[in-house]
C-alpha cells in the first residue's frame, strides 16, 4: 500500500517530458510514471550516464563516421587505380587521430564520473 506522499518541483520542460512519458507508457497518472522511473532506476544494473555525455558520444560517432567515409573515398580511388593526393591521405589520418584522442578523453571523463559515485 502506498502511504508516503512526496511533493516534487520541476520546470515546465520537465513537466512536459513527464506528461509525454505518461502518454507513451499508457499510465493514468504522473505519480505512476515517477514510481516506475524510480523502480527502474533503483533496480537497473546499467550505470547512469548524464544526457550530455550521451549526446557528446553521439557527436563523436558522427565524427568517426565522417573520418571513415573520407578514408573510404581514398581507398576507392586507390583500388580503382585513380590518382590520390598525399594531402587526402594525411588529412584522413589526422582526422582519425583527432577523433581517437577525443574519444579517449571522453572515456576518461566517463570513468571519472562513474568512480565518483
């Protein structure tokens, strides 16, 4: 039996997200959404990672995709015996080096954040 009442303050954006989740889950009340969220969070074995870090990781994935596409274009030219400028190869290599360095720094930040918990 639910006997505890806990008021919660939130801004309009968070309230809109809560209402959207209520609709998506097909539940009757905001309280039910909050109870489900707390239960799922408390029983999850997955680490919680801030939304900003997830967005940053998505941006890095796009960066790697772009670098990979550029190198694939170079490889296609090489495989079809077309001429490739050395600048194209070096540019692709530098792009990948930057992306990998950025990814390493990102994982260090995630590791630090998880250790602080």
